[in-house]
């Protein structure tokens, strides 16, 4: 059997690492790893391959940045050539980035069976590019591997036959469980000093007395009317209570500079380079609170027990919400709501529950499902 799997952007890498490891134990399977190159910086891509022991991609498509249509179009053109040359039995895509969607369309047009890891997530928000990618991918996939029962139910409600759905758990938690013991002893102050965006003196940080934030989604950073009040709250209020660490995504930095907010942020937030997997995990393990618009961090907080304020109005990952036992509260980008949840969480000692099958063994279940699938 020959399988092509695809990665393109940062959130894909922690999902593919355990899959590569699990496949490597099956000599009968030939695995071809393709990197579309949507993310290309060392810090957005290569460092994850090194940290997580992901093998060198067999094929690199070098797609790079561009509009959605440019990324999807270029990926389809280049990936079609790979599929024609390799003639795989299965194409396996992960997550919801542009590479996921582009390669799914190519797979079906080339009559190759398609499996989707992280199927069934739905935010219901068609303004999110990822939601479009999820809908297209799941409509085309032959095998839909879901991280939780809510996602399986979403697919059933959309008419997917039950034999095509396999509830396997969350593969990203395989990576978290494999890596967490390696970083527990890492000193937070040293880590932060090493990764400071611009060199300056910072006081020693307590190993568990800081907040961490990430924010890069267009819905939060593309309009000044949304971004400015959030930045004001973070810089005028949160940083007065505790150090606030922000490993900053290139697109968020660009927007802050564009709107003239960069100097204000730099003055009070501890700005860091985009972090490697291990450093981010260490910060999350010590954080008193996470403020984020990232889906993956919401999930990791749920397992690590870090209270998480999700800077979005909806989530495709409801299993991570407090009402389902998780760690996260949807606070959108309305400052009143963010402030109220922030003060509530600051004084809470609640521990979230780990969702079913988020146990570190999802990749093995995925490989079993693939080998059994017709
Ligand atoms: C993509 C994913 C998003 C994911 C995010 C994580 C889609 C639709 N979106 O969004 O789901 O949460 O990755 O990072 O696929 N850039 C660099 N270096 C890089 C890559 C990008 O500087 O290595 C800059 C470029 O200016 C680029 C911008 O970041 O234009 C945005 O990158 P892009 O890949 O278009 O989307 P993300 O916002 O990263």
C-alpha cells in the first residue's frame, strides 16, 4: 500500500508527527510525505520538523504566501503532478488549512481515496477560511477520522454514512503526551530571554505566574476597531496583574505596525518570536491563563488544565469548552466579555476533564482504520 500525506502550515506539523511514527512500524506501507510550503520560515516550519522528529518531506511544493486562491490554485497544480507520478492508494490530509482543501480536491479528481484526520469540526462560521476548507474536505473524504463524538455527530447530521466515520481521538494530544516530559524542567526565564523579539532586560519570571497569549486570525487583527480595544485591555490591565508573553505570528505583527499599535504593545507585553513546539508547550504548562484565537492551543489547554479565554465568537472545538468539561470560555473580541471572564478565571481553581480518547494513542487507531478501510 502507498500513502501520501500532506502538511502545509504550522498547525499541521504536530498532527503529522505521530502519524509518521505509527506508519513507520508498518513495513508493508510506503509513505510519501509532501510539504506544500504554505509556511516556510524556519520558525513557522523547519523547527517543528526538528523538535518533533518528523522525517524530511519527500516532496516540497514551495507554494509560499499569497491570497487563498493563489495558495490553493498553486498547490493543486503542483500536487496533481505528484499524485500522477506516485499513484498512491490513499491520500491523507490533516486539519483545515489551505493545503488540506487543495490536496483533497486533487485526490478525488485523480480518483485516489482520501482520508481526513480531524474530520467533522464545524464552527458554523462561513467567514472563516478554515470552515470552508473543512466542509470541502469532509464532503470529499472516503474515511473521516474524528477527534470527538460531537464531530462524528456533525458528520452523521450532514449525511455521511457511518462506515466512513471513525472516532479515533485527537492526534495532537499524541504529540503533547510524547513531548511534555522532555520540557517540564525547562526554565521559563531562560526560555523567554532566548526568544525575546528585541533584546532588553526583563525581570526573572515566576515558573507559573504569567499569562500567555496568541492572536493572528483575520477576525481579530485585520480591523483597527476590533484590535485596538483588545490591545488596550491587554496592555492597560492584564500586564498590570502579571507578565504577559506573546509569541507573535508574522501577520499579527504586520497589522499592529500598520495600525500604529506596535510601540504600545512593545512597551508592556513581553513579545517573543514565533516559538518552537517545545517552548510553547513549556509556557502553556506554566501559564496561569491562555488568551488565544488558536484552535490547537484551546485543545492543549484542555489537557494541561490551563484556563483558556478563546478570543472568538464560535469554535469548531466545543469539546474544549467549559460546558463540555473543558478549559475554555468563548469571549469573542468584546472587551467587556473578555474582562469579565478574565477576572473570573483569575480566581478559579477548576480543573478541566480530558476528552474521551485524547489519550496519546490516536495515531495507532488511525493507521488501523486506514489498513482496514476498503
Ligand atoms: C494559516 C492557516 C490557519 C492557521 C495558521 C497558523 C489557512 C487558511 N490558515 O493561517 O488556519 O491557524 O496558518 O499559523 O490555511 N508568513 C510568514 N512566514 C511564513 C508563513 C507566513 O511570514 O512561514 C506571513 C506571510 O506574510 C503571510 C502571512 O504570514 O502572508 C499569513 O500566512 P498564511 O499562510 O497565508 O496564513 P496564516 O494566517 O498563517
